[in-house]
C-alpha cells in the first residue's frame, strides 16, 4: 500500500503525453482548493488561471449577494481594493507618455497650496511608496472638525488631500525609506484629475477600461455610477454571514476604489502582455524596484517588499513575477503574474476570511514545480521515444527516462 501513492503520482505525470488528461488532473487539483466555497448561501470567490495567453481555469464559487443569492461568475465585479493601484499607476504613466507629467515633478508643482513638505515629494516617490506621507486613516482619527470614523460619512479623495495638505511632517525624508502608503495613491488619483482636467474615474474609463474592452470595470462613486453584476463584501460573526461592504474609507478611489471581474482582468492581463497601452520601454520603470538607500523595503509583517509602480516585484521560488493583493472590509483580492512563465492567477473574494494570495501561490505551484518535467516529457513524446518507469526506484515525483 505504501507504494501506491507515489506510483499513481508518477503515472499521472506520464499522462502528460495526452494533454487533455493532464489538463483535467490540474483542473481538479485547482477546484479542490476551493471545494469549501461551493455554496448557494455563502459568499465566495471568482478564480481565473491564464497560461500562455489562454484561460485554462475559470470558475465562480458561492454567491455575490446575500439578499439575491446571485451566483458568482466570471462577470461578477468585486471591489479590488489595493489591486486598484496598478490602474492608478498606469494613469500616471499615460500622462507621462502624453508629456503632461514627469516622474520628477514635485507634489507642490501640481498643488502649489500643498504644505511646504510637498516640495520634497516627487511623483516617483508617490508611485513606489517612498514619499513618507503620513497615513490618512491616522489623520482622520486626529481630525476633530469632522468625524470620519462613522460609516455615515465616507472620506473622499479631495478630503484626504486636504488632510495631507495641513502642517505635518513626513515619516522620513522622501526617497530615503520605503513605507506602503495608501495616502500616496489617493494623492496620485487627485493628480490625474488635476492634470487631465477630468475626474479620475472618467480618465480611467476613457484611457484604460474602454480601449481594452473592460466594459464592466468602474471606479465606483456612490450616487454617480453603479457597479454592474456587483458582489457585496461580507464577514462572518458568530457563525453568521453579515454584509460588511462599506466603511468610512471605502469611497477613496486612487488607492482602492476600482471594481472589476476576472473576465475584465483577463483583458487587462492581455494588454499588459502585449503592451497595448504603453510601449515596453515606457513600462520598464513600473517593473523596476525602488532603490532604498537606507536599508531595504520591508512590509509590516517583516517580509521583503520590492515595489515598482503599482506592483510588488518580489520573485517567487526563483520565478520572476509582478503581483499585488487587496484587502478591505468584506473583500480580499490577489493578482499574480509570472511573466517569464506566461502564467497569471487572479482570485477575487467577497468574504474577509480568505487569503487569496496564499491560494494563488498554491495554484502557481501546480504549474511552476512541474513545468520543467512537463517540457522533458513532452519532448520525449514528440520524439516518440518510449518512457519507461523503474518501479524499483519508486519516489514521488521521480521518473527515469530511457530510450
């Protein structure tokens, strides 16, 4: 009995010569990761895997809305939270492409009335989280003129800019350290609006979403537009699901206000792969990690944080990638792009108890750990060379090739 599992594992790898069978095995392995989300009563997730430019797995689990119990599918729109930042960064890069901005433009060049400390902050500092801007949520708690802690009032981007414009000190000299900053990306959204002369959401729609056919994707503003096929965020309290879709910080746009679906994000992934909006040379800055003279970039949990413009750039097990996660009340999201492996994994959740980044990496392991073996076996299949397995040396994942 002890030999059965390794033999079956190896035999399943040998079936790679018949691609359809191998694909079915991988589909089941991915589906098994989300089996607990199969429900007609609980919120869940949308999952998409793209390999070599082709969708190889696309599935919805659970429901989008506790009231209507509408099933989640590929067109269900989730609040992306911080995955929004890649769109904000692209909007800035488009304005640089247009010649209306430079990466060394100072914050006070755009907003002359901004506090004195804005003279030392560049667009590049805002993009790669080296601005040192204080956290606007901490400033909200200190502000006594308006209570921003209540969910009745949701702070808007212009109010964030106003809070940051008041006399404050930066956390550090801009450019000297790294600190993840939602404040910086709210400010970037306001810069896009000021420089383009159009509301930030309108600029995103006209310059990114419509050209790419992302027709369901919106920068949501309550009372101004609607989210089609909308998923509502949820959290579980004492075993009961409750809608937790909005908070006092859910209305800001530049740092997390975009709603999108896996179907639309597949178009975004294709645009990035084919450089549809900007030439490859123009996007090189976005995939170049910030240089930190005083040490290295580290996230609050102590993990390394190589960051470009709207993307984390840390490799995974030696594989190059650009990625981001999003966390906000009731939503968790993840987008992982393994650029050299032509692999993209997108997971959007409308519940707060999941870790889509960890789940995405489990899916990645199914592809990245077997890719070299797949190539080797495929080459043997093409050469029509027989593959013989030595059962005497049975080990999980180990095969012996012989001609």
